[in-house]
C-alpha cells in the first residue's frame, strides 16, 4: 500500500485499520511526522504516542 504521507492520508489509513478491528493500540510508536502524530490523536483517541528510538 503506497500513499502520500499527509495528515489526511494517515487518517484514512488509521480509519481503515480501525475498520479492520484494530483496537487496544497503546502506546502507538512511530517517527515524529507531524501529520502522523495528529492523525493518531484524532483517530485513536485514548491511545498514547511515543517516539520510536532508532539504534
């Protein structure tokens, strides 16, 4: 699945995951892409977010 990394596209992707029964994702770990972080907060209410640590 390939899509642009905008907030809107991340929201669509997260809605698709929730529609496929995603639940209990806490914490959500990702990079610090502003659109992704906003989409996580809007589409996965109650989930916390953490920055992934690259080693």
